[in-house]
């Protein structure tokens, strides 16, 4: 039998062990802050919400609090705090961080992605693995891969081939697209997608290039005669992943990491299907409003890609260390 002193010692040890266990459990509980620039109706918010909801349902003491509509950080100011651990998660166009990592500019490059299925293959390729190595240098990892597509709209005529562009006053989505369209003979008018409607209405723009969702949400169908939506071929694809600070992820328990990974896989499948739906919806909305629909052909796509190689791709390679190797990796994905 134990003596009184031994019993007290055992009792104290047991209480201490239980206290430490409780403290350890509390230390594993975490709240993560996720920032993005969009409204709650946007597909990118929905992707974030799926991850948050699935993690909550997993009951692993992990709560993801979403700060949308630039309420925590401005749209283009999220990557740096993420890499420094001041922000846990974000959904953003990776090209926003092209100033920190020039390689990221390849994620908004004309003709690099043909369609959504091609985009999905690209995210599972050595090219994306190379970009993820760059992210790791910044203490960042990808949880959810995703591309959104866009097209062209012309005020008076269709824009499908390089030959349709000379003399047009055009708005392009991104520096690389401006370089390519200028190479096709267009005059470039830089503006936010929210300004396209008024610019077309007042005769400032003849044509515009932006995302499917922006074409619909800004009612551009009221100002144009022809729309070239993303289909089997599209020039404009923008990589917009859900990212996380790597140190924060590594600091989670194995159960929390597993819950996040499973939630992200579900969100990624949703993202791909919704991206396709947005393109189909934009096609229907424009057609329903009497706008002519004209799809880009494989031959026209290759013409644009050849022009991009002489303009946008060349500028990227000239400005980016190991740019040619990264570009070749991306172009190798069929």
C-alpha cells in the first residue's frame, strides 16, 4: 500500500499531468484569419467558405474567420503579410505578387492556358511545382488551385483573331495582355474592369478583355455587338489560388492539417466546376441580350500564341531569372 506522502505525490502528479494535457489541448485550438477582396456572392469567397465550413465540421478545434471585400487588407497588399505570418490565409490572383516573385507573372499570360481542363493539368504539372518552390521561399503554400477564364467583347465587331485588332482602342486585363494586343496593332486604354461600361458607352473603348464574371456583373452586354466567351479555346486565364502561411500550417496538429487538406480538395473540385459554369452563364447572358457569340478557333488561338511569344513571352523571359525554363515547362503541358 502507498503511504500518505506517496499518495499525495501521485495525486499532485496526476493533477499536473491533466493540467498539462488540458493546456496542450488548448494550445492546439486555433483561429485562422483569411482575407480576400470579393463579395460573399463571388465564387472565390464560396471556395474559402467551403474550406472554413468543412474544417468546422471536422471538429478539430480550428476556426477559419473570413474577412472579405478588402476589410482586412487591400486587394494587392495581401501576399506580403501572408508571407510574414501576419495573415494566415488568402485567396488572390497570384500575379498580384509578381513584383515580389517575377515568376508569378506567368500565371496571367496570354495563350498559356487553353481551357479549364488544360488549366487543371497545368496545376498538377512540374510547372506548378516549380512555382510552389518559389512560394515556399516566401513561407507560403497552396491549399486550393484554381483558374478563372475570360474573353473578348467588341463594341461594333467580333474579336477572335489577331487580324481583328488593328486600330481598336482596347482595354486589356494585365500587362502581358497589353503587350500582346499592342503587338496586334491595338491602342491600349488601361482601366479597371468596373470602368469598361462607361468607356464603351462614351466611345473611349472599341473592345475589352476581362473575366467572364466581370463581363456579366458589369453588364457589358448592354454596350457590345459581339462576345467571344471562353470555350474550347480562350486566351485569358488567371490563376487565383487559396494560399496559406506555411509556418502556420506546420504548427497545426496532424488532425487539423488533415482536415484542412480534405476541405481544400473538396473546394478545389467545386472551384473547377463553378469556373466552367461562369463561362457558360456569361455565354447565355450575352446571347439572351441579343449579342452575337463568336468562338475562337484552334487556328486563331495559335495565331495569338505566336504573337504572344514575340511580345509578352519575350518580355517575361527578358525580365525574369530562369524565365525561359519556367515558360518552357508551362508550354510543355498539353
